[in-house]
C-alpha cells in the first residue's frame, strides 16, 4: 500500500527498527556501550533535516537511535538529547522536561520513545494529527518493559516475561504489524519496520508478522534460519546477525541494494537497517554499509574514512549514526630533578598523546599552581600529570614524578663587636640567619650572655658565638664567633684632707676608698709613721700620708692621692725642776716642750752638787713652745 504521509516523497517509506539502545547487536557485543561521541554522515540533498548536525559538546553518550528526520542520543546520566527535525516538527525532537532515568531510546518517523529504569515507556511527537496513527499512545499500565522499537506507524515493546506489546497502526497504515502472534513468548529482541515487526526468540529463531500490504518479502524469514543473536528491520527488508558473525538479509522487493550483504562479511557484532541501506558493526570497531542504490543515496552509505573505535550504530532514512568510544591516550611527563628547599618556583610540562591540555596536582612538600611548582619544605614532592579526557578521549593514566627536596643551607650574619672596658653596662648583640630562623648565642671568656644580652665578668677578652641549629627545612648554619677585647677599668681614690695635729697627739686612723671597691693601702713620710691605717706622729713638722690602690686583673692602678698635714709643737708648760739633777731637769723641760736656757752654777751649803737650785720660769706657767727656762745648778760647798 502507499504511505499515508503526504509530506514525504512518493517513494514507499519505512522506518528504522531499533532495540533498546537504538541499534541491534549481538548479545554481549554492545549491551553496555561505553560513553562516547556521536558521528553522523549522510543527510545529502532532500535528506538534510539537521539530523546529521550533532550538537556541539555532546558527550557521555551511551546509546543512539536514528529516525526519519531526527536523531536521538542517550547520555550516561539517563537524559536524552534530540536534534534534527527541520521543518517537519511534529514534536519528536521535543524531549519532555524532566526526562531522566532513561535506559533505552528508539526513534521512529514522527515519534520518539524512551524506556525508563522502572520499566515504563514514555513517547513524544505525533503532534501532526494527519500522521498520528496511535504510535505515541503507550498502552495504559504498560510496565516491565526491557526493550523498545519504533517505526513509521507503530511502536513495539518487549516485556521482561518475553512477551511483546505493539501499538499504533491506525488506518490506513495497518498491515498487521501491530498484531502480535498469539502465544508468542520467549522473545529476547524486537525490531520494527514500516509494515512489519520482528521478534528474536531465545532459541535463536526469528518470527515476523505484518506485511499485509507492501509485502516485498520482508516477512519471509528464510527457512531453517537459526543461531540468530540480533535482528533489524528496514522498510522493505529484514536483517539477522548470526552467532558466527555473519549477516542474513531478506525482502528487498524494492531493491536498492540493502539486501546485498557484502561477500565475505564476517566478524559482525551489531546490525542496523533503514529504508534504503543496511549497516554492520564489526568486532574491530569499523562499520560496513551497503544499499543506497536507485537514486536513494544521500551519503548514508559513505562511511567516513578512518572511522574506527565504533561501539554502536543506527540507521535512519537519509543518515547513519555511529557511537565512537573515546580513544585511549597517554601522558608524557619526564622525571623531575632533585632540588633544594628555597629554590625558586619552577615550571613543569607534560603532553598528552591526544593533544589535550595536561593538568598537574601536587602532594608532599610542595604546591602547584597551573604548571608552576612551589616548594613548601624539605623532603619530597610528587607532581602528578593528569588528562581527564573528553568526548573523544578516555582519561589518560596519571603519570607521577617524585623528586627529593634537600634541606637548604643557611648562613649567619653577625657583625664585629667593638672592644670595651670592664665595668661597661650590659649590652645586646644581634645576628640574623638567611633562613629567617632565630639565632642563639653562647659566650666564652670574661663574659656571660643571656638571650642576646652580654654581661662582662672581667677584663681580658670575650667571644660571643652565634648559632642556628636548623630545622626540618634547613641544615644547621656554620657558627659565627666574634671576639672583642675587654680593657682594664680605671679607678680613683677618694681620700679627704687630714687635719693638722699638734706634736704629741695620740695615734689616729685614716680611711680612703677606691671607685673599684678594692682595698686602699697607706704610706707615710715626714714626722709620722703609719701602720695599716693608724698614724703615729714622731715629731713636729709635717706628715704626708699617701693612699694607693695598685689595681688587679680587672682594674688599672689608681693614681695615688696624698694628704699633708702639719704637726705643730706643743706649748711649753713650765715644769718644776728645782731639786732635780740637772740632766733630769733638762729631760723634763724637753718633755714639756720647753728648752733649757742658760745654766748657771753657784756654791751652796744646802744643795748637793749638780742639783737645780732655781729656775727662771714659774712652774705651771704656759709659754710658747720651746720657750727657754734658765737654770741655776749647785756646785756644792765652797772649799
């Protein structure tokens, strides 16, 4: 019968039959299609509806399906992307908002189907009432579905119990393709053509129904066909993939070459069929196409040169789709030289065989920003080069390079210390390490150090040693010692004036102090002597007492300090010497600080010879010192 879809070309049309992943494949061959990129070809001439314009950036695709004027892609996150539809827009490209959890897709002519993880089916499109044949009207309560297929006028679902449900086929499109044979069970796969449906049973046999109109042999399953592992239905032909990797085709009363399986074709893992062509996916990831004769060539049989790594295929009326697994890639990242903590930041570089940019991550005693490495400490650093892949490339295996970071050397800056003098105030010293770490100080010689404060303990010399012991990142710095001289300190003597003394005054003590605190010694000259600090007057005149401090290991000798005082004669206190022998009288006079004046002699009948009989000064009288006292001495009796 002639197609009821007036907007189409006069050619009799049918749609691609699809399984749950938008293609038909051998068990295990592509049942868990790797995430990949979509490649489209064809769409020439009247077949250009945008269905070959794969959306830019589309990635993460796990399944594909090709319709009459549109394409579908199922992403790994369970969402669906549609493109194409051109001006023929009955809604088949309008994926319902919120569609997620999808596990399989199928593209018909005016409808799209999605199988959800809960076993239910969602359909959209069919907005053109003239071409709505019920193919979007999913039967109420349909559940437990494991696979779906869509064609021009009907949709098919395979349930988990091995039974098949079909809907659509509204007049005048009913060729029996929706009339599932009674008792059909044990089905493992389904396919839908324009006017027929196919079922693959678990025993490897194929069942076909429909073809009440437009029967060109597509329902005539070859006698004895068995060992089938996948099926596909075009408009006017059917395909079967056998377990040995060969393909069987039948139908093609309208022959455009789509039943002319290339001689020797083998190693096939998946098949797809549409109106005018057939596709086969080989185990080596290449695609073979045939058909497209009789003016039906829109480029859909012209497999792109070099296409490989294909994991799934789909056939539309005017185009073909392939899901290409991302290519493996490797990273080239050379060894990194050992270095030393404190070295300048440096750049690393790596390249991916894909040409994609490589990123870097750091662990250990380092960080990396972009490709610039910064050392954070001594130890080791591991830089890992990564390339996360994209739609065309799998993530590359990470490549790590580890290098050692030696402790850094450091130096101490410690300037010379000026010589000083014992007794100078405590003072501070300062030094710095190139590492910025704290410096400690030690002292030897005539000094001590506490923290950074130096205290002088004596004259001589002092050595201050600056040290920095290092830490996890720095080796110990070489010690730096600074020695300075400590001169003896000067000192002075405080020795006050001494009062004049009269001759004959009692012994007395003197005292003096040295600014050093050292003991002062005394010496005497003149009319005095000194013992320790006690002065004894030896006569009238003067006395000089000299205070001395000779110094010690820490002090220079102090300048001597002398004090002179006068020793005045004592006043003459006239003694009574009458009756004394002249010699005794003279001694007594001298002891009273008087002098003996003229001595006269007289004969006396009373006085003995040599006895003072009279004196010129009255006893007890106080006269100036050394005043003279004249004496009269008896010569005894005259003879």
